[in-house]
C-alpha cells in the first residue's frame, strides 16, 4: 500500500500556523481571557467567589481553512471523492492549508488579595497549529503519478516545492497578574511544555520529468525535513500522554492600561518558547535526483514510495530544538453603554501569519453578542460570531471565527453535496464554560478578613521595576 500518510506528511500536509484566535473572547474577563491575556483580571469585588475552574469541562476551539482548488477540496470533504481532473498542472499554483486547535483541559484561578488585585492561575492545555503551502502537482501525485503523465506535459519544474510546519504540545502553566496602580496592570504566564509531534518541511527545488519512449520518470528534490518521528507507524496513542521526553518552556507577558476616559489598551507577547525534540527525532537534508525506469510497470504505490524515500532515506536520528509560534497582540477598546468596539492586531514573531480583527460586542444584562470581521495575511476575509452568557460566577459561550463558511461547510458535509458553498473552504467552532466557587471576595469596607488588607505585602512588579531603576 502506498505510504499515503508519509506522502501527505512530506509533500503537502505540513503546517505552520493558525490565524483565528477566538478574538471575541478578548477583553471579556472570562477564564479564557485571563489565561490567554495574563494581565486581565477575572474577578469582581463583592460579587465573584474566590476560585474559578472549568472542572475538566474542556474550553476548546478549532479552525481549519484551505485556499486554492476550492471545488476539488469541497468535493473531497463533502462527497469523499478525490477528483483531480480539473486541477490545472504546470502552472506553479500554490494552495494554502491552515489548521489550529487550542484546548484547555483543566484550569484553576485564585483571587489572591484585594491589594493590587492579585490573581494566580494554573492551567493545562493542548495546542496544535500548522500551515502548508502545497502545489497542484502534489495533489495529483498523491492520487496517481499517471495523472501527470496524462496531462500531456513532460516537465514539471518546481512541481513539489512544498513547505510548512506542524507542531502540537501540552502546556502546563502558572500565571500571575496584579495592578501596578489604578490604571496599569501587568501579568505573566510561565509554561512547561511537553511536545507531542513536530514536522517541518521545506522543498526549495524540485523537478518531475518524463522522458523517452518508456516515459521514464526523473525526480529531483532538494530541501530539508525535521520531525519528531520518521514513519507514521512510530506514532502511538500513548504519545498523547504528557511524558516530557520532548521538554520545553515558554513565557507570555502582558499589560493593560485603562485611561480616565475609559479607553482600554492591552498588549501581549505570547508563547515565546522552545521545545527540545528527543534523540529519536529525525533530520534530513536532501539533494537527490533519481530515475524511475518503466513506471507503467509499477503501481502508484511503488512510485510514491520511491519519491518519499528520497527524504526518508536521507534522514538521521538526532535531537533538535524548535521555537514555538510566538505572537504579539495589541488591543484598543472603549465601551459605549451596551456597545463595545475593539480593534485587535496580531502578528506571528517567527513564522508567517498576521491578522486584523474588529470586535463589535453588544451587551444586554448578562447576555452579549459579538460580530467579528477579521482579515488575515493570506488575503482571507473571515466573519466571526459569538454568543455569551456571563455572571460574576458563571460563564458559558460558543462561537465561530468564520460563521458563514462554517455553516456552509457543515451543510455541504451533511448533504454530501459539493455544490453547496463557494470560494475558499473553512470551518471554525469554539465553546467553553467556567464556574466560580468559594466565599465571596468582598471589598474591604464590607469585610475585615479580605486577604491582602491587613498584611504588609508589596507589589511584585513594583519590586521588579525598582531593581532595574536602581541598576541604572
């Protein structure tokens, strides 16, 4: 059988990043907001209880999108048919596939003290993110090399110049936030990482040529490949359990500022970190040209195996380090009674990716509805929608970063009809729930036992900044 998993992995389904980040949850003072944006406060004096948790009810979000060969992808997803007859070949056309998920499995957040509004949080989340830029010829080759032969073309230059990166890992975090003064707040999130899988591919030069009466195939591939595993059968279900054989660390830093006129500003440097992928990992630097004689006497499986072997047989087992997908976020917002608009800018630090989102939040008592137009660096326009019910001690929400495409995709899959939907393909969904419990965190005028009132504690960030000022 064709090593279809390997060909997908090596030639097209390597990912790099996700764009959508559940922007509708920013500046909502939910648990998700507090853990993703660590300077945000999540407790309300005189109303909230001291502890908050999701009680192992996952807060999760997933987004998938593909730009390019839209009808082919829609037929593949909706009708389960791999029809490549209408895909143009020899045009050097690239497609982009991006996938992301972010799941908070367990959370606990504690109101520490009234003075400086200190909050401490513990969380366990699983993150997966990726992007692939892949060619039409790759799509055809996955099905059968004979499609290239039947196209009438004999030379396909740069036919397999695919690139991308995919990674997934557990993230165990300790977060802390406090007010510096009445306007300014700081927060930090320190994380211990346990890598699950990692794959990175960059084919910089490739040729697929057929020559002679027997239509012998000449394949050239040049580039590099890094992965936490080499063959798909090396993956086991137990790899999903955190073992720290691929350890890492990351940090998130954040700040918020609230002006007298109500203008709210937030900035974050998120998930700046590194993972050491263990000695069983693989690195391949390849630059090879092979001849496949009499290909018509071989099956598509056998031809596919010879192509993937260019990469697989060049690999050596060794450990390596890889950066996490760090981001810089900036938000500016101001409330006008029931309406709160927010402008959000987000940019990846090391990898390709960036977004601009405009969150329009409409509130009525405990209910809110947010409409979120969003434009990303791939030229895709998304429209998100989010509904939320939130009290000082309970929150539940659900939404989509791309509501119209998600509904269209769901309808097409349900009806098994590829004619449903137009344009690029995408689906997105997220939801979450949170509870607060314990005693009420009362204002000191209402209680004599409020933590942080009758002690001599000081601000961590004030002490930190005073050290830097003394050094100057």
